[in-house]
């Protein structure tokens, strides 16, 4: 065997080993691609219902927030009415206080007038005697 035959035999063995390695790599790559394709299909089938559920949740949330925002205006209006009522009650309380003060003064004036009248009537009666 000469050197050329040994080199050709060595190159042939190297090419066979590389071919075997390349075939195994291609088979592993094929399996990996198959598994990746199945994973993508599974994710796609699982994501679609989740997206649909999220759309339903978002629409329900939108309806709920619209309901809450409409109620906020009603509550604000009710609070303003309560404030107006409080102010009116305060005004009524002030007026009642003034009326009570006037009635107290009238009562005091009436008692004073009654006492003065009694005193005068006694003086006049006492002088006539």
C-alpha cells in the first residue's frame, strides 16, 4: 500500500464518519423541528381561547366601569343635595334661633309691661283711697 492509497482510505473513512455524523444531526434536527411544530400548534390552540376569554373579560370590565362612572355622577348629585339640605337646615336653625330670641324678648317685655301695669294700677288704686 502506498501513501496515496492510505490517504484515499483515510479521506474515505473521514467522509463516511462525517456523513454518519451529518445524518444523525439531520435526524435530530428533524425531530426537533417536529417537536417545535407540535409545540407551536399546541400554544396556538391554547392561546386562542385565552385571548377570547380576555376579550370577554375586557368587555365585561368596560361595562362595569361604565356602570360605576354613571353611579359616580348620581352619588355626586346626591352628595350635593345632602349639602344643600344641610345648608337649608342651618338657615332654618338660624331663623328659629332668631324667632326664639324675639319670642323671649316679647315674653320679657310682656312680663315687664304686666308688672308695670300692675304697679301703676296699684298706685292709682292706692291714691284713690
